[in-house]
C-alpha cells in the first residue's frame, strides 16, 4: 500500500512539474518525444529489413530524426533563454 501511495505521489509531482512548463518547454518536450518515437520505429523497421542496404538506410534515417530533434530542442531552449 505504501508503494502504491509513493508511486501515486511521484506521478502527481511530475504532473504538476509539467503544468509549470512554459509553452516553449512543452513544445520542445513534444518535439523530442515525437522524434524519439519516429526514430524508434525506424530502428524497429531496420531490424526487420530484408537487406543490409535497407537496414542501413533506415538506421541513417533514425539517426537523422534524432539529430533534427536535438537541433529543434536546442533552438527552442535558446529562444527561451533570450525571452
């Protein structure tokens, strides 16, 4: 029972922390989370690719998705710092 209560309290604290995020921070978090999901899906597809070349292409696309996410996230964070 104490573990359930502690887990619920932790979730509540994280939810409140998310509510206090600025719209830019929320956007950065959403971009990063979406890019991670896209990259994970591409890597999953790479694992099931019929050829080595197809696997390499999909892995490169996954890497590119993660890099774009990092660029967008840093851009939004730098705008937040300026504002």
